[in-house]
C-alpha cells in the first residue's frame, strides 16, 4: 500500500511498531493482536521505530492508560469514550465493558488507512476529525459522561493549539475527563535527539513542567492526577530505573483532567 500521511500522522507508526514487537515477545506485557496485521497490510518497514527507551515508554503508557481508563469506566459504565488522535490503536477491545460507546477519531489521511483494516463495530465507530475543530462532535451518542483519551498527541501541538483543543472539548461536551500525555519543555527542544521521533518529520512543540499549566488555558478544567511514565517503566529494566532516579521530572506524564 502506498502510504501518504502527514508528518505528525507518521508518528502513529512508532506506537504501532512497538505494540507489534511487544506482542510477539514471550511474556508480552501488552497485547495488540491487530498491530502486526496492520504493518503487514501497510507493507512498511517499521524496524527503526522500535528503539529501547521508546519501546519501554510506549509499553508503560499503554498499561497506564488502560488502567486509568478502566478505573473511570468502572465509575461511569455507560460513558462515551473518545480516542482523539487514535492512530492505529485499538483501545476499545482492551477496556470494553459491554456498555460504553466508543469513538476513534483522527485526521482524514490516517482514518482512510485505518478503515482499510478496521470496520465500525457495535458501540465502536470511526470518524474523521481534528482536535482543533468541533465538527466531528455533531450527532454523537448522548451519554452523561465523556472520557477523552489523547495518548501521544498533544506533544505535537503549540500552546495556542493546545488551548484550541481544550476549549473545543469543554464547549462540545458538558461533563468530561481528559487523559492527556504531557511532556517536559526540554523534550520540546530536542526532537532530533528522541530515539524514535527523530526518524519522522514531526516536531515536539509546547511542553510543560506541570499539568497545572493547562488550567490557565481552559478554566473549566481541573487537574485530577498527574503521573510520570517512570512509575511503570522503572519496574522493568535497570536503564529505566536509572533514568527515573536521575531524571525524575523529564519523562512524559499521564495527566487526568475533569470538567
Ligand atoms: C504518536 S501518534 C499516537 C497515536 C495513538 N494515540 C497511539 O497511542 O498509538 C499521534 C497521532 O495524533 C494524530 N494527530 C495529529 N494531529 C491531530 C489533530 N489535529 N487532530 C487529531 N489527531 C491528530 C496523528 O494523526 C497520529 O495518529
């Protein structure tokens, strides 16, 4: 397949490559049964997208997002869950409780590739859409709580774009939670040194030292929790343990916001 996708969209291949390679390992910490099939269908060589630290980071964050989502879904069993900037990820199968309504949303070029592999399922639909406009939010199933997942997406947005996205979410959904991946400002200045993203044309943008910085952009939101990926990563390797010890604030974080 001739893969024509934009610069940020290309980063979806990184998580895809990592989830496929982890799935094929004995004692895999995460399982993504579709990832290998997607790579084969796309016919792309993704080997360069799977270096050690990114691998460990994506595995850690996949586990942390799943746990966090399951916790929220147990509180709101019929929530509308939205994976905004879903790439090729299939979180629905990981957390489905038989009642949630799920929406996978990404830019049109990624969604047209995604549609070659996935089909709409009962309570799990795909929509073209952007984090910067609300058009895709029209006509969604009505649920009293919305849980929005943005895993590996906001790092590529300027401060102004993050604001546009947060304002759009609060305008579009009366009550919600946002699970957001945040990164340190130093990473924003060092895309070229990132072990996987350096192989793409994407650039990290506005980073934060604290999740509270988002609250200045959208006052309807409050910060529920913020946890470094170090928490999960350091369980598995000496290198990650040392990274957590020497750079406790430099790793990406999972922040949960509520409005
Ligand atoms: C690093 S990938 C992460 C994909 C997926 N969330 C995962 O964890 O596997 C970044 C994703 O953000 C999407 N993206 C970039 N800009 C976007 C926008 N303005 N609106 C929606 N999605 C966007 C890209 O297309 C890409 O799929």
